[in-house]
């Protein structure tokens, strides 16, 4: 199972440039969880302390009844909560039955103390998202 988790992590954009030996340190932190269709994983406004990786199924990210995104296999959500324990900006609900891997904040912090390379993946993804959001804002203002 460790090899499968490492391969899953390596397939994610957030960890694509992270060496496999470092991902092997992260993989044991992944806790597998099963959820039924219609289950709310977390609600907007709740304090976040983990992120999720979708192994199987589809997740809806939404604010109230407004859909923001539908995510599928090999996608992540809630990743900002690995970096800070602020409130969730949206809710996440299972569109189908799902198998997710949860990574909790505290063990993740302990790991990045010794493996800062893992944090680099997060920084790259967050920068990319910020640039994309800035571009969307500019397009709206035009």
C-alpha cells in the first residue's frame, strides 16, 4: 500500500516535483476514509485542519447552493488547511460514493520541519492559483 500511496502522491500536481523518497515519508500520514453519496465532508465556516485526496469518486465544492467546482480522482481539496487552521471558504459534499485520503495538519507540520521539499509543492500550487485569480480579476475589470 505504501508504494500505491507514493504513486498517487506523485501523480498530483502539488507533489509532482517532490522526490519519491520524500513522498514515502508523507504516504504513511494518509488515512483512507469511505464516504457515501450525499455526505458533507466539511462545511463552509468550519475550522479546517486537514486536506483530502480523492482516490475514487466525485466531490462538489460549493458555497450554499452555488457550485464552485466538481473534483474527481487524483484531485485534492482543503489543502489550505494544511498550512493554516482558518475557517473553510466553501463546503465539500460527495456527489458519488467516495474513497478519500485525509492528511492532518499536525503530522504534516512535523514532516515539513524535516522535509521542506514538501512545502515547495504547496507554495508552487498556491502561487499558480493566485496568478490565475489575479488574471480572472483583471478580465472582469476590463
